[in-house]
C-alpha cells in the first residue's frame, strides 16, 4: 500500500465464515443482539438448565472445519508485500492451487481432527527450544495481594486443585489428558539420572514425588518482585506444555476470590491436628552432576531477554467502551500504529466451539489497519478508517473462533506436503515468513502482551532479545505510552494532526 492509495481505498472483501452442516449454529457469533436471536438463546438456556454432566454433549460438538483453500490463499499475505512481491505470491498461489492444493486439501478433510493433531505434535511438542524463555506465560499479584503467608497461599492452591479433581471425577469439568507425557519423561531421562535415582535414599524420595497427586515447592528465603531482583520469575512462570494461560488464571481466581483468607492472612477452615507433620525429603546427589553446566546455559538464556512490564494508566476499558469499540481491536490497532512498519502479526484466539479445539491465530495486520495508519493525519476520514479497521479486526477474530482463519490451515498443508514428500514453492515461502510482532513469547522481533485491569488501567509486557536487538524496540516501548492517547484524541477532537519524533 502506498500513501496515494489511501483516498481511493475500497474495503477489502469480508469473507463469509465457512460452516459445515454441523457447525451452522456458529453464525450467531456474527449477529448483533436482536429479537431474531431470542429463539436461539431460549433453546440454549433450556438445554443448559438441565446441568448436563461432563460428556453429555461431547459428540454433538463439531470438528474444526477445513477452510476453503481459495479463501486461504487470497487472504495470506496481501497487506505485507509491495506490488511486485504481491504479484509474485499471487502467481505462486495460483500454481499451488492448480497443482498440489486440492490433493493436500483432501488429505486434511479425511482427518477429522486435522488441526488439533498436527498443531499439537509439530507446534507444541516438537519444538526443543528451552521453555524457560520460550512460549511460557506468567502472572503475579502486583495490584491485589491477599496475604503474604507462603503456607496459606500454598494451602489454598492445593485445596483448589483437589476441588478441581473432584469436579472432574463427578463429570462436572472437562479433563485434559496428555497421552504423550510419559514419552517426554523418557526422552528427558539419561543414564546419569537412573544411576543416581535407581536405589537408596534418592529412590525413596523420588518415589514420594512420583506417587504424589502433584508437586509443590516452598522456598526457604524471601524472594523479590520489584527492581533488579529477578528471582520472581521462578515463582511466576508457568509451563505452556500442559495447558493454556486461562487455566492458571482461573486457578488464581478461585484461590483469591472464592476460597479467600482470614483477616490475619491464613487459610479459612479448622486445623486438622490428626494429620502427620510434613517431613523433609533426603537426597544424596554427588557434586559431579551437571548442575553448574545447566546453570550456565540458563543464565545465558536469561541474560539475552529484555523484558519490560509497565502499566498504562491514562485510561482503560471504561473509556474504550464509551467509544463503542472492541477492547482488543483498540489495543491491537494501537500496536500496529506503534510498530512503525507493517509486518506479520500473530494474535491468539480460542476455538472452544469445536471438539478438542485449542487455539487459532489472527493476523492483526490487515489492509484496513494499514490504511488507517497511513491516513492518521486526516481528521474525520481517519476516524472512519479506524472504525473500519476495528470492525475488520473483530471480524477476523470471529472467523478464527469459527474455524475460518488461515495460519493453521497453511501450516497443516505444509506438514502434509512434507509427509507426502512433495515440494511447493508457495508453502515453503509462506512457512519461512518471519513474524515481527507477536502475542506470545518467541525469538522474533518483539513479543507484546497486555491485560486490561479494571476501568482505568492496561498493563503491557514488551519482550525482545538482545541478540536480535533493534533500536526500534526501544522506540516501540516508549511510544506505547502515548499512541493509545493519540487514537483516543481522534475520537474526542476535531483537529487530529499529530507530529511525534523519538
């Protein structure tokens, strides 16, 4: 897109959602609340009032549909390339559709859980990058701290987990089963591990850990959460391999707001004096283990991460709602404006409406968002473009939730082509496209996450790598403080000319 194309811009075609015969009811996501939706909502309430058990409607959930290959090819890279590059990719896409596209598409349609199986195997489980700084998430109670008692916090977490297990046994929740767990343990084991833990006191202590319901560690020294002390990371980082971030968020919510604490910071309830006191496990580990070597590797990884966490307090969801706009659309467009250049952007979306659905990706950098960024200096016209870009982003999110996004589809087509031993220049080039801005932790240009806290604050996390340092990262961090204000002023003022240099 060039600046002279702004005035002649026409809205990109909005692709209708792809519905199979089983998933046609997902069209309600695209409808605004009205009387026509009332019959559907009534039926849902009648079915929900029965309080069905865990798997009552498991077989009724549709499989994730395979999007039409033509729609996927047309929406893949248009906002990211110049005229020559886009013409070249259009030619490669047309050749792929005529030659390998339909055969690969048929293979995906034959596999019911195509996205779940391929993505879980090749995205979540195949990667061997250190999980300490890749694809993990974290959280800590900076604004809300109910108690400083370590034992009380651990007690509530343990209670919440046992309550969760009881609900699973009663078929009130959907259990997550990872059949590949033992394969991971086998691959991680070494001869040294078996020699050290196969007999004696080490074996007895290890058996206590392996036979327990779960494993809880309590540090014997106080850890810092502010300033230069980085020790908070080992307390707050959560592994992504076993579950997505909402699971831990729900656990923290139950711990803090449902179970709660007494006035003096202890757990609620009566003390059971008949239980045996805790005992410290004994270990006999020789000094020649690889602890020092592992520490050096971990230290090098940690030193390469540039992590900045800061609150944006100018306004929050209260003012954004008054603009009658999606919260995620507002923040994502602010990030596109802040980035400075147009690049492939990754944003996660849930696919809970489908059987064994997990996540799908949203490409936040669209034609509409690019046009809005280029037209920022034009008052009322700019407001219209911003609303159009926000509506486009919200529609992309809905398409991802209903199985009509493109990233997973392209990735699975690439996996099938490798399995069949065929080469496609189009799939090869698309798979090598570097994501420059993402909403997950990775080795790309920068990782940005945000959480909207209350009515008047948005908390941002910006992460990059010193080994791939770019001066634009520093500019990106600084301008995050005022780019949302610029967008907000567009809707409050008639004069919308801004000039800012960092």
